[in-house]
């Protein structure tokens, strides 16, 4: 989370499904950016950060831990409490 914040991303929340099979291998999280342009810049900087590269390498020492990433841009509705 600190690395996301370092690169201009705001951590909103992190969830793990409660039931199998997704409970065993799924992480869902929401982060926010001021704009799509900022998101593109933030992700590029995050991806090239040496600290992130080291953490990713160390976390995958025993094998790949991410098989798929779904990225979805969302906008809050007028009635959303998060607005």
C-alpha cells in the first residue's frame, strides 16, 4: 500500500472472497487516481520503481503468484457514499 501511495495512488480497500474456490487465490482491491491520465502515469512509475521490482522478485522466488489481472476504471454514482 505504501508503494501505491508513493506513486500517487489512493488505497480505498482490499478484499478476499469468503468462499472457495476464489477464497484461495483472489485479491480484490480498489485504488483511486485523480484521472485516467494520472493512473497511466502512476502505474508506469510504480512498474519501474526499483523497490517494487525487488519486492515482486522476492515474492515470486517460489514461483509466479499472479496469473491474471483485471483492471476496471469506475466512476461513482451520484448516490454513492464514496462520492
